[in-house]
C-alpha cells in the first residue's frame, strides 16, 4: 500500500506541532523564573545554620515553627550593633526572599528565616512580653553571643496576627512588609505596638496598577501617621524582577536609619 501524501491531515499535524511549541515556550519561561537565582549561597564569606524542631535547640521553641535558619557573615565586628532581621516565611516569593537574605547578610546583617507550619492562634506562643522571635535570638546568643536583641520583621504580603499580636514585643524596631496585602485593622494593630514599613511595587502585572496602594489611603492617618511609612518603587511589578537591587537598597535604608 503506497503512502499518499495528499491525504494526510496537515491541519491536524500543524495544530499538534503548534501546541507542543507553545507548551515548550511556557516551560522555558517558567524555568527561567525559577532558576534565575542560585539556590546555594554564592557569597563564600557567609555561613548558614539550619535548625529544626527535632534538634536540642529547636525543641525549646513552640511546635508551630517548622524550622529556622541563621544566615550571617563568617567574620563581623559589628554584628551585635546592627539590628537582627527576621524573615517570616511560608510559601510566597521563595526565590526573592532568598536573594534578599543573601544581599542583606552580605551587607553585614544577621538574618534569621523562620518557617511556620500554620497560622498563629491566640496564646499559642505564650507570654506577649517575649515573642517567639526574641526567644529564637536568645537561643542563638546562649551559644554564641553575636546577635543584636533588637530586630525587624520582614515578610512578603503579610504576617499572621492573632488578637493579642504576640509576634511583636518591646525589642521589635519595626515590621517591613513587601506588597502588604493586609486588612486595615491589622496594619493599625501593628502601628499600635511598633512601626509599619510598606514597600509597594507601582504595578501589579504589565500595565495594571497595584491595588494595594489604595488600601493605605483608607487608613486613619491621624492616629498612626508617625508609625506608618510607605515607599512605592516606580515601574516595578509585584515580582520585583530586575528591581531587586532597588528593593534591597530600600530595606537597608530602613534598617540603618531607624
């Protein structure tokens, strides 16, 4: 039986090839975003210590913590002078927060990334006078006194707040949220106990304006004007792709000038 090339359904073949090419291009684009940053630390002058709850130190911290890790310069003479930066981690912006961790630590800051298992419930973390973040700093200083007790909280989008606001104590110097997607009441609650710094990208995606900006115009500024500071990064999108250096600079400015 001879093959008749004129009886082949070339439209179907073209459609299949087009679909395969589209899937391939989408896959390449996803891989470029995922692997734009290296997973391990590229700065050889930094060290990283990861602690899990199953360890002897981790067992002293509440079970709501999945793990935490300290990233710091191997040799630093002013480690106790610069405020410690604690990054609240869940699942948002994994690579962006990794890049900021390395950038801030390369500048000289001690960075503690804390992964939570779940949302915080009232009274889960004990006495309000000593937050879970202060306890983690104390544990590290029991072994090697190199961390400043004063700290900033850094997070993307939000941090969990229960009715007692137990994550913030007297040692907290401020809460920095990148693209904050929080209720107005939660922002006011933070300002009642500390300072709130919001860093917002001007765009959400492409030419769509970031809707988070509108939220800050609804806040009762007369009550919290001295505790609330918002910085808009022009032309940046919510991923901050290609604007990571500007974002890093704003974070360093906040922490050093406080």
